[in-house]
C-alpha cells in the first residue's frame, strides 16, 4: 500500500479572474532574474505548486514565445493569462508583468543620472556588474538543463554559440536554421525532438493540472477569422494613434518620434528574447543615435537585473536617459521628459508582444500535440541556449577585462563574479540576494 503522501492530488478547482489577477500582480513584483529566472518562477508557481497548467502545455507555449521577437517571459505570462481568462486576462497578465518594473526603473534612472557620479553609486555598480555576468551564465545553465535533453539538442546549442561568437551570423538566420533542423529532425528522428517524455515524470510528481495535456482547448482559444481581424485592427489603432501625435508634435526627426520608431523595430526585428535583443539596442541607442554612452548602457543592464519584470525593460532606462540628457521637454522639465520617454518606449516595445500572443495563440493551441510543429520549436529553444551563453561570454569579457585582453583582468571584479557564481550554482541563492550582496561587496572593495 502506498503511503498517504504518495497519492496524487486531485485536479485544482477553477481559478477565478480575481485570483489570477492577484497572482499576476504578485508576479510583477517578484519576477527577478531575467528571462530564465522569471520563467523558472512561473514554472514553479503555475506548473509545480498551483497546477494551473501541465508542464507539456507550459513548454509548448514557452517554445512559441521563444520563436517570437520580444521578451519571451512577458509573452508567456500574456499567453497563460489569455488561455485561462480570454483577451482581458492576457492583457492584464502581460501589463502587470511590466508596470511595477517601469515605475521602479523610472525612479532608479533618475537617481542614476542625478547621483551616478557619487562614490556611493559608483561603488554599488562596481559590485553589481560582475554579479550580472554570473547571472547571465546561470541563466544559460538553467534553460539548458531544461531544454537540452539529448546530444542532438546539445549540438544545436553549440552550433548556435559558434555561429554567433565565431562567425557573427545574425540571430534570425540562426533561428531559421534551427527551425529547419527541427522540422527535418521531427521527420527523420522524432524521438530526439519529442517533449512528452519528461512530462510523464512531472505529471506523476505534480499531479493533474487544471489545463492538462488532454484538456480541450477553450472556445475563446480556437481560431476564428473575425476575432483575428479584431485583434489586428486594435493593434494597428494602438500603434498609429500615438505615432501620429508624435509626428504632429515633433516631426519625424524628433527624439521621441525616433525612439518610438526604433523600439518598434526592436520589438519586430529581433528574436530570442531580451538577451538576444540587447546587442541590437546597444548598436542603435549608443552607436547610431548617441542617446547614452557604452558605460551607461552596461549600467542600465545592471539596473534591469536589479528590478523585477522583463530584462528588456532596460529600454525604459535608455529612453529616460536619452530624453533627460537631450532635454526634449525643455531644461525645466528634465524628469518629466525622462519619465515620458520611458513610458513611451515601453509602450512601443511591448505592444507587438500582445498582438503576437492574442493573434497567434489559437494556432499554437491547435498544434500542441503535433510533432511537426513542436519539433522546430524544441530546436529553436536549444539554439537560444547558445545565444545566452554567447551573451554571458561577451558581458563577462567587458566587465572582467575592462581594458581589453592585452591588459590584466580586474581581479576584484573577477572575485565578485566567482562569489556570485558560487552563490547561484552551489547555494541556490536568489538573483536579488546575489545582487544586493555583490553591491555591498563592490562598495567595500571600491
């Protein structure tokens, strides 16, 4: 006879809109750690603890979000909110994932630009930067252990890393190549790209879910041409209306207009989530437009890691600093300029994500049991692991060897990075604990 604690629990009761809303609001304040950490929190809360959705359907939704341009963790929250409570559930889940971070970043960006040259702030950032390098490496490890289940997927991740680091190939090309490999592999070696095996053990451990593998797709999540057209029309209006106001107010070459256009392109043309979009944002915001300096960009990434919400919220920092320095509302309204720009670029960065989920979700729900669709998504997830590993190396190089490889490394920064890595890998400390500890350590050493 099995012990009582071995008896699988019953499926959870239906979740009300209010219950879900409270969870999404809580998630907006606790979702630290960049995409990997945020996805891990959602998996722990929604799959393991609350059992609102099965692991297999969770991973299928995640793989779709990995394919899309934009922040995959925020898109995943939007998708799950939409699946449970229709369009408004998705909109509020995605918005609450972002709004707490936006408010915090506006205030932190103001403190940074006004007080950044003080020894206190400089010392704190000296410790945070090496910690962020360790956090990005840890993110690659966490996603890799979940996604790389066999040698084929390991090979895809390795090839993705080499293509970026050694050959400097564009990320969209790598995504397309991974999808083709997954599609062909799903035909020739389907067992290498199936995602169901790991779920069997997970289901035994966690118990049945509210939205389980065999739960029928709800009516609102099925494809309907009229619903699709309404979503696309609403998205077009929500983009065109503020852009028209900016054009009439500042003209095409105005700073705010150019920010709106640039971050729309960032939302549409960059793939692989926040870690993959950062080089594109760096090139545009620093090199092309000169909205901020390279050092400020790295500091902004460090701030993004210290706040909850998507890591791509660094765009709010970019918008704030750029508009503040250029005094787009005049010399007497610097804070208002920065805060307005931060909110503006956040709108144009995240609007496409909502449209992608609400428009494409019904197609994804119709394919969660079809290998010819899931195999390419599994391969793409493996490729993203290589992208994040490449970013960890890039970021570590700039932080630990600030004067280039020909010079000696910054040994104090190396020490902080090692301690952060030990805390994350060995002692399983949270991202915010590591950042706070390293900030204090940096202040002491500096």
